[in-house]
C-alpha cells in the first residue's frame, strides 16, 4: 500500500477507526490518507496528526486510488451522486463499509464499472483487533487481494459471499457492542461482590480477552473450555445455570437476530 492513496469519505466513528488502523499498522502514511466529513471540527485531531482533511468529497476522490465509503446508509446515495464523475474505473477501487447497500446498488447509483468490494469491520480496527468480513463480488482478484491485505493488518479477515454481509454486520459490527455490554455487566457484578469499579472493569475485560484468545488461538469450541472450569456442585456451574435460567444465551441470540433484521432495511436503493 506504500504507493497507494486512500480516501475515507465520511470520517465518523468507523471511518476514523479505519484511518487510525491503517496508519497504526504502517500500511500507509497519514499524508497519503484523505479524510472528509461535513463539519471540519470533527477532523481537527486528524489534521494535527498529518492527515489530509476537508469537506470536499470530489477532491478527495480525485486524489486517491482506494475510495472507502463510510457514510451512513441514509447518506450513501447522495455521496455516490456527488463523486460519480470523479470515479475512474481503471484507477479506483471502491470499498464500502455501508450497512445494507449491495454491490449492485452501489454500481447502479455510481454508474461506473470501477470494482466495488463490501467490507464489514468493527471499531476494534483502530487497535488492529477487528474481525473484518469481505465480500468481493465480481471484483478483479488483484483488487480483492489488495483490500484483504489492507484489512489483514488490522485484525482477522474472512472472505464471504455477499448475501452473508447482513448477518456479518450483526455478529461482528454490532456484536462488539454486545460483548462490551456483557463485560460491563460482569464488572458491575464484580463491584457488588466487593471490588472497586476500576478493578472490577479491568478484571472483567482481561478475563473476557483471555476467553476470546483461548478460542482464537486453540480453535476449540467454547463448551470444551467451559468444561475445564466447571466441577460437580461447583461455583462455576452454579453461576452458569443461574444465567441460563434468566435467559442469558437466549437474549444474546435474539439480539443478534434482531440486529440482522434491522441491518437489512437500513439502506433504500433508488431502483427498488
């Protein structure tokens, strides 16, 4: 990526996380990243760090080779109309992190044959710990390889079929909030049993990190790891059963399914 330039159009939470991640992983220099947002104050942090910032999406598009669409679904159509004339099919690769907008939708609104690749990271991309799903569609292999290499430096990646992008949004992008809420709940339990708030949060977060690392590194099933810490008539199984009696697993499953249903209707293509 050292010779390529990236424009991130819509530098909100996820756009900003992408910018920090790409630069933090030494994939690109801040001076080769162009960030846009409707209001400049939100970009001041990036300006002082050496990024190119502004409100002109057309100018950013013309300066870059890889265009990342990071606006909300409600603003995507207007953005695509705005940059339409600046997109060059032989030069630009379009990367969309917009929930619900299909590759066909983007092509139809952009009126361009430039390759479009859908990507769904989560905000942990800022610290290079994202789970990023990539739907390449019919993009050329070289473009797919380049985009996957970009995100490989920011955590784990998985190539999936495009029809799986909505479920991926719920499980990975929304999912990080679900796990954060679970850690918060665990820390609150820690406070109730005697720890100070900061201690309880550290203990809960590190324990969650250890649990996740066990699964990622050993590729074992969660229940096999659960079995290692549950003993007959022990305190672990007692706590687990109490959580299940109160719908812990059911609530998490329902939350993921509901998020997927919502993600499916966030974007409204004009051609429907």
